[in-house]
């Protein structure tokens, strides 16, 4: 026996009512009467053979059956609405989902987004942030911007820019530092990369043993802690130009250690689409032009 189809209007009425927990507000959103929404809900309840709402002193509440149904419909109608939002002047923008290390997103990418929109108006960019731990497949990403050496299994990687590390601290802490040795008497803020501080001290001509200090999974958060006087961070100064120019943070020593850099990564097994190709070209050229180069 063929299954009786569920009326789309009834599903839409339920979805809106479930979000608002109000037939009246759902009616306002859908530009119909409250009676029409109530009628659609009753029809849906009759079709399913269950009650979807119940009334209490606090107003309208979802039943267990209603709570089971609502998330899927809210997500589905939301996806439909987002799809139609992508249509602009008779065309549809191609969605590109990019995940970026938070430090790079705030320190370099956000200020470039107006230029990106002007250069690639047909791309609907979805920007997520990560702490350098990212799974392109599981998270449904087209590409990811990471910090490292460019070697990630199964992924192609394009170098965006180098990111040498240098100590950064508050002006008050900087006034207590005369030489790199003084750092050993301060709280050293560390990343998950245990080799970073020893490498910097070696570049400064010092050999150090085990180092201790608070551990951070984001340079962005670590430098915020340094600005509050919690210690000295070791981070890429190029990502904190605004903070340095504004005097909120200080670079006490000129010594820096050439560490890894930022890379644009994508799966080798997935051919890049138009949006990915355009984003890659724009991003790499944007940084290459700062170095007086030209990338293809």
C-alpha cells in the first residue's frame, strides 16, 4: 500500500511552531492566520497518529514525539532556506567551506576578506576555526589552513607564508627583561609544540633544560594571556601586528627562530572545484604580492 504523503505546508507549520513554541508567532512568520497554523498542526497530528504539542501554564510545549520530529525538520527547512539565500541576481554562489587556525584567521585572513569578496564574488565562503587539529573528511571541509611543516598524510599543501617565532609580552613585563636569560625567571607560556621554546633559546645562544609553564592550544589565546601580564608568549609576531603597533604587546628581543609556517591543505583524492581553485589562487597571490612575488 502506498504511503499517504505528508503535506508540506503542515510540516512547515509544525517546524515554525516548534521553533517559536507559539502558533501566533509561527503564523506571523508564515504570513497566515493563527487558525490556519492550528489547522495544519491538527492535520499533521492526525496523519501521524500522535500529539505533537501540549499546553501548560508556561505556554506551548513539545511532546516527546514533537521533540523527536522537530530537529530534523528545523535542519531540513534551514538547509532549504540557506540554499535559496545563495541565489543572487538569477545565479547561485558556490559554497566553499574553509577551516583556519584561529591565529591566522584573526591575524591575517579577516582583514583580507573584503578583497576576497571583490575578487571572487561567486563564492559563498564559510569560515570555521580550528586549533590545528582538523579532519577534512569528517568535518565536511573543502580545505584547511594549518600551522606546521606542510607534511600531512593524504593532503596536498601550499605554503602561504612563513611564521618565525619570537617572544611577546606586556609592556610591564618587557621592562623587567634585559637579556634572554631574564626569561628563565618569568612564566613562559607554551604551545603544544614542546620544541619551540628550546629552539628559540638555542637561537639566542642559551641551552636550557626542562621548561614549565601554562600550556595553550592556540597562539591567539596564549598572546591574549601575555597581554594580561600572565607571562611571555612565543608566537609569530606577523600575526599580531595590530597589537604590536598599538603598544598592547611588546617584542622584547629581536631574536626569532625560523619555525614552520602556514599552509593551505586539501585532500589529494578530491579534485579541486572552481571555488577551491579561485580561493587558492587568490590566497597565495595575496601573500606573494606582499613579498614582491607572483603565484599562479
